[in-house]
C-alpha cells in the first residue's frame, strides 16, 4: 500500500500567497498546458466549421450543380485542415513529454523554470526564489555611485560632540571630532529660543502629553536648517562654508544624540576672528582677502538662483577657514528683489497725496515691477561697512596706490562701483605690490 503525501497548504506572506512545492508543480503544469489547450480548441473549431460547411453544401445542392474543379478544391481544403490537426497533435505529444520530464526532474535548470512561473505570484518575495539567477533575464545589480558627501545617516553617529561653540535663534552649533579631525555640527534643539518659548506655551496649557503640538515647535526652526542645506546643495563658491554632509530623520528630538537626532548638518570647521584685527594684516594679505570678498559679491549677484541678498550681514555669520573668510549662516539669504510701481517715475506721478508710489532705493529704475539690482547694492553696502573699510584703509598702503584706493573707497561709499570693477582694480593693485 502506497502512502500519500500530506497536502501542504499555501502560506500567506504580506498581501500575496507563497506557493508550496505542490502548488509550484500545479503552476508549472498550468503554464505549459494552457497555450496548448487554447491552440487545440481554436484548430478544432476551425475543423468543425469546415466539415459542417461541406455537409451543408452536399445535402442542399445536387451533385451535378458543383463543377468538378470546385469539388477538388474542397477536398484539398479538407486535406489541409487534416494536416494542421496532425501538426497540432504532434505538438501536444511533444509538450506532454516535456511536462513529464519536468515533473520528474529536479535539476537546477528545472528549478529555475519552476521559479520563473512562480515569480508571477510572489513578486514581493522575488529575492527568495531559488535559481532565479540561472534563467535568461537576470536581475540587474544596482550601480553603486560614490557618495557626494563625507557624512550621511549611516556614519554621522561616529562624530563625537566636544562642546557648544555657537547658537542662534533657531539652531545650535557644536564642535565635533571625526577620526581626530574637527568638524562643525548644526542642529535644532529644545534649548533654542523659538523652540523653548513654544514648549513653555504648551506646558502652561497643560498639553505636554500632546506629541503633535510638541513636534510643531520644531517645524519652523528645522525648516530654516533645511533651507540652509538645500541652498548649499545648489551653490558652489569658496565664500560659503563647505557642507560635508547631513542626515534627515524627523522634525523633533529632545537630545543631542547623533544616532537619533532629527536633522543634522556637518560643515568644515572654522575659527572666529576679531574684525578690527583685519587692518593689521600685511598689505598683500589684506588685498587678497578683499579680492576674495569682491568675487563673493559677484557670485551672489549672478548665482544659479538669481541675485542673492544677505539680509542679516554681520560679523558672527563669517568664520576664518584656512585663512579665508567664509559665510557660515544662510538663514536669511533670499533672491527676492523689492517690488515697485512701474509708473513711479516723475513723468507719470500725480500730485494726489492719497496715492503712494513704491520707488526703488539707490536711484535704481523700476523694471517690470521690480527694483533690479537692489540686492547687489545692498550686499555691497554691507560688505563695505563690515570688511572693505578695514581692509582697504588708504593710509596703510604705499603712496603709489593711495590716490586710486581713496577713489575706490569713495565709490564704495556712493555704491557707484560694481563687483566686477572692484575685482579688476584690486587684482591690478595686488600685481603692483
């Protein structure tokens, strides 16, 4: 007495069934048998129609009505149909032999064919199919490209925070060490002014348990840090501090643990400097830094994002990185030129006191409703106030360039010089020293 194999039920994984070995055999038989059954049915239908047509003609019409030639053609048609039927029968026999071989063969090739059929039912578990890499169409291996940044979410936790080195309204900056090298780490914490005030308001309302309200306190400061990351993704100039990497997980984090914090950005580390000490540098060093700052102004005016304006232009937003002045805070950078009224010029203005026209500063003409060139003028004014007055002070230079340098300082005060003109003058002066 032969023992029967126990019936193995299909398991369910996720939303799709995972077929057992018995199910795979049935699938394998169905895949090969279905085309044969369809093809046989079509050909039998054609043969049946041809036979019925011939019988109807034979009984409905006397034999002598048909010409001998037409009767011969019908015979040829029947022979042709018979040959096709025999061909179908040979294909059926061949398919039957293949099925019997597959059912008894457990070679890797058979397993590959078996899994090729099953993959239509187990698309989610494609990696688990045995022998799939042996069939003709192999899964393409993903192309591994070199990472753009040094740090990402996979290794950012390897940075050890040493101490806090700065803070603003919305984020804090820390000195970090990675394999002995210093890096700057920026993140949003609950100790920042905006976040702290928001959390205190929630505490006063007795809603500390509401995680949704707590998370909202971190949204705006985190957005400002994300804005800085996205700007540095698109801007490329030595005047900006270099972004070494970042990790984005969520909005909120009550700790400074690098392995779980929401948004973290890593930059090259720079040192603070005393602004007034710039005027005591050697002449060539001062001119080189002035040239670099002028080139930075030119890039801001013609950046890929349009003319950029630094709204909060102050000493604390710049650091000394490898003897170069670099901007480290991009919170308040935008590319929006002020709007104006296109009929604000004197030829079109009326004397009606109730009508207020929006005009442009610095004698800029209104173009298409915008003060085109305002951002560049404002950056030049701030850069001159903060740096150029100290770097280009005429009395600290040789008498050969004092007169021309005084003229340039006058144009800087009047904002009548462009960044490109300033670069050309400073490079020429540097070549004469």
